């Protein structure tokens, strides 16, 4: 018997979609039947991904946008509804990373990572809920990290933002559950992506040490994160909200 795709008939917004985990997740969600609005700051890789998916017959649009700007977030959420007529789910993946001991982080850098990773997630949730409340349903998946579940040396500002994303998600699950909106968060371990490449360069040996301490003894892939997001955005996860789901090969076990 042929299995029905998880997301048939659903419209999903992917924020931070142009490369890495975001792009891999877009490929997974498209294959699972979702119509997609892709958003990122840089147009060239975003347009290339939309062209790739469109050539495979998937229903995909894209917009550039900046999660740190409230007007920009409202605009790409409105563009999603204007084009597709509704918004069933959202994958909030836009983020930046940072390395260095806490006392070595510049104030401007600290402010910037908080603005993108924390305020940006909050702005996305706020605008997505504005639409979903009118529909009486919706599902949101935010991106944290195993760095949001524990501490380690050398990435304090980044880890603080990922702890905050978990807090936002848990609060949002309480705030918006009565409106029929589910909110969950994924916490990946080391996952092959441009961000992981940056970390390998910034903290020599750090990534390999984490992989060596992972029971499955490997880094994850963006497609594995995408498959998890597809489940949480689907009706099969209809009674799951406020959860933090590690996709980390057992690292936090």
C-alpha cells in the first residue's frame, strides 16, 4: 500500500532556507508533499534552490527577508498567505553562530547574535501565529541546538541564544496551544552544514571531539533534521507540543 506523503496539501514557510540544514529540510518537506515559501537574506542561493525544486515539479516560491527586522518578517509571512492562501506550518531556522570565550565577545557581536537568533525567532513566531490564529490551527518548529541543552567552552553567546529559543518555544506552546497551534523545537548535534565548517575552523578539534563522544559516532545530516521537522509539522504529531527533540546521534543520552 502506497504511503501518503506526510505534508500533502500543507503550506510550509521555511525561514533560513538557502543553504545547509534549511535547504536540506526544504528538499525533504517538498518530497513530503508540502507547498513551500523559502526565505533567506541572500537571493542567489535561495533562487537556485527554488529553481532546483521547481524543476522537480514541486510547488515553491521564495522571498528575501531579514528576521531581525519586524517589517521584513511581517512582509514574508504576508507574502506566503497572499500566494498560497494559508499558512499551515513554519520552520524557523535562521541563525548565526559565534565562537570565543565569553569575556572575549565584543558587545556589538553579542547584541547581533541575540537579535538574529532570539529576537528573530520571536518575530517569526509572532507573525506566524497572527495568521494561524485566524485559521484555528498551525504548527511551528524552531531550531535550537544541543548547545541549548548544556554548556561547553568557547561558544557562550551562541549557546545562550539556543537556550533562549527553547524557552520561547515552551512558552509559545502554552500561549498558543488553546488556539490550536503546536510549537516544538529541534536540538541538533553536530550536523554537516556550512555552520559546522565554520566551527571546525574556529574551534580546532572541537567538532571531532563531540562526534567521538556521540554514540552513533557520526555527524548528522540536514536531511535527518528535515525528516524530524516533517514529522513535527505533520498531523502525525498532532498531540506533540512544547517538546525539545534532540537529533544528535545519542549525544545527550
